[in-house]
C-alpha cells in the first residue's frame, strides 16, 4: 500500500516537473513571442534658473508580450532633480485567461476602478468576468511610497462588483479601506454607472461616500450628445477636499466646503481640418460663486495633422484666482526628419498683489528623428513668473525607441 | 449696410481661398473610386479585385492594377497610373492598416455571404463614401461577439490593440475636454480602457512621484493646447489650485508641494519666502484668512504642513487653546476622539 502511494507520488512529481520544464521552455522559445519587446529610453537635460546648473533625467520604459496571456511592463527613471534619485513608476506582470474570463496584475501599478480614487500600490489586482456581463474585482497591497521611501505599516484592500446589461448599461459598486499605521485613513463606498442607450448619447456617473468622515467625498456626472460635427457634453461634479485626505490627517477634521462645478463643453468640427472647442462652467468654491471658461481652436495644416496651429483664450473668475490667459501653439514639419514647434502663453492676473502685471511664457523647440528610432530634441524656454522676474532655460532630449512605441 | 454687403462679398471669397487650408477642398487630385457606377453596371467586384475571394490574413491587398482597368477601358483618357486619381489615398491607407492590424480572412467570409461583398462593404453604393472598410458594428451584425466584447477578448480579431494605436472611429472617441471627462468615463469601463492603454498611461499622472516623468515634460517639443501642465503652469499653479480645490490631490501625493517648495525655498522651513500673504494668521476672533482657506482646500494645506504642520495647528487649536474649535458646522466623524488619530492630538494631547 505504501509503495503504491510512493509510486503515485513519484509519478505526480515527474508530471509536475515535466509541466514546469515545458512551461519554462515555452517561455524562452523565441518563436513563442507574439510581439517583439518594445523599449524606449529618454535622456533629458535642462538648466534650472535657481542654480543655472544642468540637471538630468533618464527614463526607461519597456513592454513585452511573452505569450498572448502573459505580458510585463516597466517604467523606471533616475535623475538629478534636485538631488540624485530615482523611482519605479510601473513594474507589473499581467496574466490573462485567454478568453478573458479573468485577469491578474501583480507588482506596482495604479488601481482605478469604479468610484475608487486612483491609488498606486505595490500589490495585486484580480478580476473575474462571466459571459453574462458580471464581473468581480478584488485588489490589495501597500500604497506606493515615492523615491524608495520607507513605509509605515499601511495597506489598502477593496473590490468592485459590476453588471453589464446588453452592452448598453454597466452598473457597479465598489469598496475601499485604507489603513495608516493601523488606523483607518479612508473607508469608501462607491457606485458607478455607464450607459449608451442610443448611438448618439453617452451617460456616465460615479460617486464615492466616505464612511470614516461620513459624507460625499466625490461625485461626477457626464452626459454627451453627438450630432454630426457637434458634440455637446454636460457635466457636474462635487468634491469634498477634506474627505479626499486620509482621515488620519488633522486637516481632514476642519469640516470643509464642498467644491461644486457644473457646465458644458461643445466640440465643433467646423471644417475637416478645423476644430473648435468651447467650455464654460459655473463654480462654487468655498462660499463664493465663480466661473471658468475657455475657447480653443486647432487648425491642422495637413490631412495627417503633422503640422498644426492652435489658439486658446482662458478666463477664470474665482475669489483669489482671477486671471485671463492667451495661448498660441504651432508645430510644423521641416522635411521628413525635422520638426519645429513653438508655444507662447500670456497670463494676466486680475489681482497681481505685487507678483507682476503679466506672466509671459514661451518655448521654441526643434526635433529630429530617423527611421531607426533615434530622436533628438532641443528647446529654449523663457518666462517671467511670480517667482522670477525673468528666467531662461535650455532643454535637450535624446530618445531611442525599439519596436512600436 | 455697406459694410454688410462688403462682408457678404468678402466672406465667400475668403472661404474659397482658405478651402484648401481648412480641408474643405482635398489637397490631392484623387477622389473616391467610382464604385457606385461600376456596381450599377453590374460589374462583379471580383472582376477587378482578383484573388480576393481566396485571400487569407496575410498577403497582398488585391487592389486592381492598371492592366485590370484597361481590360475594359481600352482607351484610357490619361497615360498616368489610374490609381493616382481614381481612388482616395486615405481609403487605400485604411486598407493597408486593416491588413496589418486585423486578423481577417476574406476566403472564409465569401462563402458565408454568397459572394455578396456589399453586405459588409455597404459604403460602396454611396457616391462619396468616407471609408470602405466595414465598421466594427457590421462585424457584430453577423458574429455573436457579445461574449468577446463583455470579456474584453479582442485578440480574436485585433493583432495587438496597444500597438495598433488607432483611435476608434465610431465608439469611445476621446473628444472634447477629455482630461476632465476621462475619470468619470473610465469608472465603469476600466478594463475597456486597458484593452488599448498600458499601465503607464495611468501611472504617468496618477502614480506617486511622477513629476520628472510627466509626458508633457518628456515631450516638450510636442506642443498641444490640452494638458493640465502645459505652458507656464508653474507661474499660475497657485491660481489653478485655488480655482479647483481637491483637483491636485487627484494625482499628487501630499508630499508634492513640500518637496518643490523646500527645493525652491518657498516654505516656512526655507525661511526665505512664504507662499502666504501678510496677515495670514492673526490673533483674536477669526484668526485671519487661514481658517477659511483651510476649509476651502485642506488638501493644499496638507501638501506642505502634513507632518510638522499638524503639530503647528495643535499649538493653537488644542482643546482649551487660543485657536478655538477648528471643526466646521455639521462636522461628524466615526472616530474615537480619545484614542484615534488625529482626534487625540488635540483632545488628549497624545501624539
């Protein structure tokens, strides 16, 4: 009896060993790759007006689909701005059930699902889906700390359930609990909705209720109507800034004023190459009403949009933040490899308070790229701001891309 | 009245002059191919698109050659290549992109539609079709892809959506003020977003410690009108933050402000300059404008005063202290004021 059990055990071990070996071989066999690895490296240098010394930044990003069901992605940077430092922005492994019934992400990534406020974590996120439109998501981990900082004992966990009906409506409910040194810093209950009941109408809404400091933390509604060349979006939002802070912060107990905003954005394709965008909103900040409005127009200089000119006029009228601004941008290819870009902004504050009557800012850039994926760009930036009467900076970038961007 | 007449005369002239620039008049000489005329003559699609009925996922596009045209048009009106004028370049471009990015086998579909190409390519009957490539909804007309749509299983047709980098034509168009709008749209459809966008699309803005790697910082030569931090944002960032309390917290951690302010010596610790106006904190009732502003955007206070600043507040606002009760009207909390952080800092004086 014992020898039979031992033989069975050895068979199982052999099978398991063969399975692992097959898996490992499959993973490294070159023809198993669905797509080539995609890499991009950027090295940037600029001068800072404070010290007039050059500072640098190197960014590496890569992505590889090892199998149709397995891919990995990373984005890391290192720089001297203001001190020599670096960070890992993304380092994630994504495993996917081949037919889409489930997903698993592990590593460092941003969790943003349903009404959950986006948060970057070191952890895992799993989603299970059914063909009848239900899905269940669970995530957990430790909130990411910038610059490899030390971590106090904190973690978060949460999840979302959702149901789609006939690919027209999706409704979801979410929950998040975050702890900071053992204390509850956020406990959020959320609901979300997306609907496209008609080909020309899109609706979306989400809202989060904070349980730690009972009250609405964040609510947003958007309705968009498309009719020919015009798209009109009506929107409204309410945010309670104090409830967006961890409840362990002293500033979360002040009993804040909700910040409210409601308005409309209209996009009009006035001509095949000319877009006009108009947006206006009424605000309620603190106990004061205000308004925010802008008009923006972009003219593409060719059918592919490689060259363009744009203009924007923006005006904000909120207590303590009244200003009017004008922006001009232009980009023009010079031959096949070169591109010339320029940008100009002039902001006139209504209440300068000794910070200067106008804040101009301008940039002139030239870039070159070739078919091998090399790109070199340089720019000169000049400005006058509340901080500095004048400043001139130089920027340079060298990039190399392998595979698709 | 004269001015109106002059305007009525000048406006059409100006529009005509700018028609090419605005894209109203096509810049190249080509025009959509006369599919409709050929269809009405009863010419089979296969007469020109030879071999398409057995075409697989790869291989040539099976567009007609000059020789195919001259098979019927024995005496062409021009010696130049026919496709130079007959057939819009963007239609050919779309066909090339489709061949590259989609898994589609014409051979398998011909039998299913009884050789009736128009069943999918419905636009060939139009005088000036925008595109001849069938829209995704046409595929869904026959194929019950509802499961794949629900499960976000796009790989059956799309080779690699992320690499395709083609904005959808008929759905999910990122239009209008998308930076503001994307949050509410992505709430319910996060996995739909991830069918094209990678992790770094979210992390570039929503990750902690992202500032040096912001896309607009990296691609300073790619000038755009949209974007939260374009142009001279640093000069007006205080105004922007005041106009939309809580917006900064959407992406930035509480340390972002203090990191930058300390580096540029605009902080109480730096002692060179203070971001607060004179009279920010005063003795007596009200205590100056700092209380009102703290309620409008407590997140911006926490941006610099998250650590030592909390103790700074406690100095005046402790129970029995000169600062009085900092809680606003209607304040509620589920916390225990004797034991939980931050209540105990003021109520019991325990750090």
